[in-house]
């Protein structure tokens, strides 16, 4: 019950007027970020990160993580009312959410979506509360080889479990690592891949990359796809909320199942997107009238939203306990930690108790506050979308430029952001995933350091990664994950069963 | 966003296969280039462990290998040949936002971020969005002023400035 004590302590840290205010501001900004096309979790947080440079770390993380919660809530609004997913993880919500809105049940669908998000999130936060300290204690024994093995596991999981073609995931990873390595080498002090350029000496800041890859490219895509927001009316009356809430206990199994899927996929870097599709597909398969899915069933809204929100929240678990983010936004938050002068990793739980437990407490409060705010302000945010895109687009671009410049006060970074925007546009359209690249950019230096520290004094032998039980297990697990598609096929062959698992409905961009 | 033709009847500008081939080829060249640079600074083993170029060199090899794989996969795929990467009018819309953005970044360099963003937003609304002039000017002004207040005044995050801000003593 040590965790509960620490949690109470965290609430103590959190419950100041200043922090509560930041929380409200963060949630409102987050919903806005979630609603607007072109602004998503990762780049929304990245743009606002410079504002927190002068804050104390606890207030800063409260603000930024609340933007994240808000964005998770906000994604559902556009999916249900406009049939346009504000975020990739709310694509599955459109399948049943929009038909419900067309039938005039927009308020029920929204209430269900927000409540489901809340439920999934709280499930994941509870997991973090009790599991993260334990994992962190365990990870305190880790040396460089163990850490490298965990990084390896993260990246191998991406390759093995990703939905995209393997070679495209590997390209994304390798490119991220290479970009992270540009600049001064931390161990030998040598310059790498700078080609005599002074600007490249600083290396590529991953925040600039995130803003370009996710922000600018989204604007280009939105423009190309000719977005027009013709949506359903949004008004939520309290009586409807009550009525919807009363029906929810009937779907307890769906909620629990989706939470479990979300927690699992969030911790492994499968991410919220995969979780939402999986939650939806499983709910459809196990439901008594699965045939009616896609025609406006409330379960079809509950399942993906619960899973997406649980995954989005659970992605913070490995970030807190091991210093390895489980999602793009978690990666940006991790970058924030480093900017504020905190060393991510298991030591956080020992050295920065206020920070860690303040953050965990803010996850509880932030989600409660988020639920209330989002229910109350849906009409307001829905009306934001009726503003012409020609007004929103330049504003988002200006915000992106501000965010990119503020990272290092460098004009070059704004150009770099534009370049990354083009890269992001091309990659998204050719099916090269961006999340592995973001993660590799953030973790590149750390992974390399861990590798080289483990290798000191060895002449090229990789035996160190099997030198004891712990590191051996993790490394082997990483290889299993890497070759998972092959192993899965082999198992199926042995069983001799030809039934294939239906793949999650992919969102085709082209 | 004024033009009529929808993406369905939009004539294809380029197929997904061509773009994918081009992207993969570029990545392959990049991997050779980076691999060579890392080989130059040493990609082997020093007595105290791997040299500076070791890690990035093998990543370049990985990148090169996967992009070659990508080229082969794209060449062999029949569906990609049929798939439209972007239509003509869709690409026109992309340029209509991308070219002004380049202009905006140039302006930032010349006259500072806030004035540039005022011009960018107002001009974009008028010429691309075909919105009313007064609305556009007002929106541009309010947004730029708000950004200035939040970032420069409230949070002390300094943006590039030009002659106008200097005239006001910032």
C-alpha cells in the first residue's frame, strides 16, 4: 500500500491553485488540439513545450499531460459529429459514432465516447499507480546491457508487431537513429555526418522533427483531401447524459475487454491506433448482434474509445518506469523531461517523488476534469470546426513555426520543420510509419550510449547481451518479437488450422 | 477551397509506385552518403570499444538494405502502379498551402515572425480562402497580437523580430 501513500502525497503536490489552473488550461488546449486537423497529440505538445521551459517540472508536466488527455477526448468529437477523425486513434470511433449522430443520437454517442475514454484511462492509470513503481524498482538493477536490451525490445516490437510493411518500419527506425546521431558524438567528441555545416553541428532536435512530421504534413494532407466540415448538431443535455450512463453497466464486459487490450498495447509500443481497431473488432466478434456494428451501435463507440484512451495512458507507464516512451506523444513528454533537467529512467521514482506522483495524481484528476469539461463544452469546440479551413491552416502553420523556433532559437529550425513537413507528407502517403522514427530520434543517443557502454573493453563480441539471465531473457524476447510474424506463421502451420485473424480495418489515405 | 472537381474525377498526376520508387531511391542514396561518411571517421573497433562511426555505419547499411528491398517491392507490386498518389487538382491545393508557407518563412527571416504571420494569415484568408478583406485583416492582427502577448510578453519565449517591433522598443 506504499503506492497509495505516495499517491496521496502526489495529490498534495497537485492541489494548488496554480496547478489546478494549468490543468484546466491544458485540457481546454488539448481538446482544441484534438479537434483541429493538423494538430495532434505529439505536435500539439511539442509546440507548447517551449512555454514550459521556465516552469517548475511538476507544473510543466501537469500542463503538458493535460493537453494529452484533452487531445484524447477531443479526437472523438470530430469523429462522431463530422465523420472526420481528428486523430488516427479515433478512426474506429467513426464506424458507429457517425451513424449514431446521423440517427439523431449524437449526444448519446458523445456521452458514451467520453465516458468510455474516461473508463479506459482510469483503468490504465490504476495500472500505472501500482505497476510503475514496482517496475522501476526492478529496473534499478539494470546496467547498460540491460537498458540496451530493453531498447532493442522496444524497436523489435515495432518491427514485429507493426501493421505496415517490415522494410518500411525498418527504414523509419534507421532514419530516426541516423538523424539522432548527427552532430557531436557524445563519447569521442568527433563530428558525425555534419559535412562541415555549422547548423548541423547542433544535430536534429526531435521536437522540430515532430512539429514538421506531424504538423505541417497534416496540413498538407488536409488541404489535399479537401476537408469540408458538414456535421451534425451537437448539444448535450444532462438528461441524455444520465440516460446514457444508466445503460452503460450493460456493456461492462466490452469496457473491461477494451481496457485490457488498451493497457497491453499501450505498454508495448503498439499504440493507441492499433488498440482502438482491436477493441472494435473484438467487440464486434463477441457481441450478440455483431452484424449491426457499423450501423450506429453504442458498443461500437465504447469499444474503440476505451481501448484508445487506455493505450494512450498506458504509454506513459514505460516512459515513467524505464524512460522508454510507448507512443509518439509520450516521446515528446520524455523530451520535455530532459529539457527540464530531469533524467528519465527508473531513478525518477527515487529522486523525483514529487514530480512522479504529482504526474500520476494529475492523471486521475485530469481525466475527471476532462470528462466534465468536454461534456460541457462540446458545442463550443464543434463550432470551431465551422470556421473555414483557410483561417485555421495559416494559424496552425504559424504556431508550428513558433514552436520550432523556440526550441533552440534558430531560424534554421523553421526551414528544417518545413523539410520535415514534406518528408512527413511523402512518408504518410507511401505508408512509411512516422512513430518509429520519432521514438528512434528521442532514444537514439541513449540507445547508442547504452550499447557502447556495454561494449567497452570487448572486441566486438555480442555475448554481453546474454551474459546473465535478466539481460539474456530480454534480448531473446526482443528477437522473438522481431521474428514474431514468422513464428506466428510457423505455429499456425504446426496447428494446421487455416483460419486467419482479420486485420484491423486500415485507414487508407490515398 | 473554391474549386469544384472532387478527388474521384481528378486526373492522376503521378502513381504511388513512381513516388515510392523515388522515395526509396533517395533513401538509398542517402544511406550510401551517410554510410561513406561514417566509414571515413571509423566504423570499426578501437581498443576501448566501438568507434564513433560504428553505430551509424551499420544503421546506414540497414537503411540501404531496406530501401533496396523497398525498390524491389515497389517494382513487383501491380496494385501500386494503378494507385493514384495524388491527382492534379489535389496537388494544386497542396501547393496552394505549401508555397505561401515557404513565402511566410522567408518573411520571418526578413521582417520578424509577428509581422510575417499577420501578412501570411490575412493574405491566405483573402487569396486562398476568398474570405472578406476586413475579416482577414482583423483575424491576422488579433492572432499575431495574441501570440506576441503569450510568447514574448507572458512566457518570455523570444521570437525573431524586425523593424516594426524595434520601432516599439522590443
